[in-house]
C-alpha cells in the first residue's frame, strides 16, 4: 500500500498499556499506508529504540515521543512530548523516579484490596507487567485472572477508580512541571486530548508556561470541540496536532491506528519546533525556547 502524507501522532505499545510491540506497531502502520507515527507511551520511553530500529525496514518515520501523566485541580492532564532526547540523563532519571513511585502505589493498592477481602498479591500482578510501567490496569487484570471480579471494567468501577475503596492517589506532577520536563529534554510539548479535561483554562495557563501545541484532532472530540480548539490554538499561537490514541486493534471504545491523522505540514512544523529547541540548547543562533506564542508553534 502506498504511504499517505502525514501520520498518526498518538500511539501506544506494550512498553506501556498498548497491545502491540513496537515492531508490530510499526509494521501495522506500514500496512495502513501511514508515512509517520509518533510512539507516545505513558511515562516511559522503553519502546522507542525498537520502534526506531525497525522503522527503516518499513519505510516509516517514527517520531520519538512520550505521554506524561500530570494532575491539575483533580483532573488528569496528559502531555505529549515529541522529538524528545529520550536517551538523556535528565529524562531517564525522572522516569526512573516515576517508575518507583508507580511500584509503591501498586503495593498500596494491593494492600487495600487485601483489607477489602480480595486476596490478590504482587506475585499475581508482576507477570502481567512484562516490562511495562506498572499501573492499575495490571491490578485489574490480576483481579480478573483470579476470578475476583468479572471484568476489567468492573474492577475499575467497583474498586480502582478515583473515589472507590481501593483507589490510591498517585504522585502528583503539575502540568507546568511536565511541560518544563519535556522542553528540558528538547521535546515539543503538546497538550493531549483537551476535550477529556473539560476545562480550557488550563490551556491558557500552559500556553504562558511554554506549551507549544494542542491536540485538537482526537477521536472523542466533537466537531464543535475541534472547532473551538482550532480557534484557541490560533489565538494562543499553538501548533495543532492530532492522533488516534491507538492502543491496539479491535479494542472496544478505542480508535484504530490511523483513524485520526495530520498532514505533512504539521509534522514539518513539529520538526521546526524541535530544531529551534535543539539550537537553543546547543548555543546556536536559532530561536530560543520561550513562550510558545512567540514563534516555535508557527514555524
């Protein structure tokens, strides 16, 4: 199948909570006719080396990325980082701390479940992680495997969601801190699926703190939301991006790979933002990484 212009800028692999390995994801992108994908696993970069290594075999451009989980006023706020320096010490150290925090949280959730009469153990959960960033999904899978709940959905709705008896708050990273971390790793910081946040004030706040883009095109955004985010991105000088948030084929309520794509011009503008950041870090003559509305989002 011939490649199409542009690509899908929001995908996940088995390095976090996706169903396909990085190699399988790249191969599927080739079959779908995509020219570019961004691999943006949750709070990990462990899948990037494999995806980049096989990209040339399929004629696919892989953008090294990440999706950072942050929290603002009780809402989950996710930040996408594109063209990050994923091998740098700053990011690796930060992610190691996040992984350790995830592990400690997991043990606390398991302890609560045991107190509630659900005899699940770390030994039940750990084989399901398979090198991924451990999270509530793995605990839910263990509960299902042990026959303690009928489904993953039930595990969350009855036990693991915010406000349910086994919920344990995670380490709170502020969105502005997430933007700073992405930019310090020479990455382009983009706010993911703003429609799932439901509050546009965070967009304006982060735009003043270095945010460079807004994921306006997203499977769960209505036409009205897309139009609003396009207008807001134009007002704030933010780059507009989009992607499917692909986690695997044939997953209920999840979009398929390539269901949402952006044009080649968006990818070129992302590259321009990344070049400006690299130039600034390396002491070159390019644009300095400042307020997003001052220029990088318009390259």
